C-alpha cells in the first residue's frame, strides 16, 4: 500500500509518502541527508515496507516539497516533521532512521520528543564536532567543496547553527540506538577514515543501549552500497520493540 500526500505546514506544503501496512509494529520515519530527499531510500524501501509501515518525506525546498520562509535549522525542521506526523495521524512511538545531515535531525527529534521515539538508527550520520574536529584533517579542496555545497536547503551559517543545537540538546536517551559507519569513504586517508569511525563511536554515548556497525565496503550512502546492513539494522530495531 502506498499513499502520497501534500501536507500544509504554516505557509508551505511538505510532500510525504506512506508505504507498507500498519501491522501493530512501530512506523519507520526516515530523514535524508543535506540537499537529498525521499528518493535517497529507493534502494531499501520495498524491503523495509514489508516489515512495517514506512514514512518518507521531502524537507521544505527539496524534492516535491514547497519552500519555507522559516529558518532552515534542525530545530525548525524537526518541528515541521512533528507537525507532519501529527497531521498524518501516524501513531507514535516511531523508529527514526537518519542519513548524514538527517542523522542530526533525527537525534534532535529523539531528544526533544522522547516519548514519541522507540528507536534510532543513524546511517553515516554527521557528528556534531564535524567542523572543528574532522574537516581540518581533510584536503583544502575537500574543505572548499564541502563549504560550497550549502545552497540547497540551509545555508552554511544555518548548518553550523544546527550542529550547535545538537550539542546543546545532547542528553542520554533511553531508547535503542544503532550507529552505522561507512568504512570506504571517498577521498579519505587511512587516518581520516579511522577518525571518522572514532567520531561515529562517540555518538554511542547518547544512548544507554547502543550498537556500532562498520559497513566495510560502503562509501557515504550505505543504503546503496550495502543495503542489507541498513535493512538488517531496521529489522533488529523492530524486534527490540
């Protein structure tokens, strides 16, 4: 079963798609990376929608969603997501899955709405100390390309504000957490790759019940390179409920 929707949120509409059948298990809510939208999950969506109901959506200004006049920081984005979930009348608690920048959003959502979340899966998620600790280890060309990408949704300042919001909201979560870390990152030296895993492991501290998995043969999009790893993580998270 697939249902496509355009949901009014303040002065704009968000596109969302509900796939699969509600079978008494938690609904999976998925959040894409920066500048990405719901199509980022195409490689795994048919498999996970066999397990339970899945909601994918496009944040404001990307994919099929309209632009918003609101600030584009994580705190605003999760308020919009919360309103979307309420208006679609999807029952909580949810299992949240966030890729890259979407990992920042899902972490913040779990911190701000703890009663509405029963599990969190972070797919090569952006660590909150990315700019201070990780970016300086990369080549000048990589850093320049990284900084120039902020033209799709939030600008660079709003992205930095989002990282700050995650740091300030950091608290222990009493829900299962699975952190997936890509082991074959493009343009990463051996040292950068090791630092990346170390920083991913650091995210485990936000939960009292966490698990760390390295996707050895994956670049940033683990869901495309090793889809089975993401599908298995979601399957195990559903079983924990």
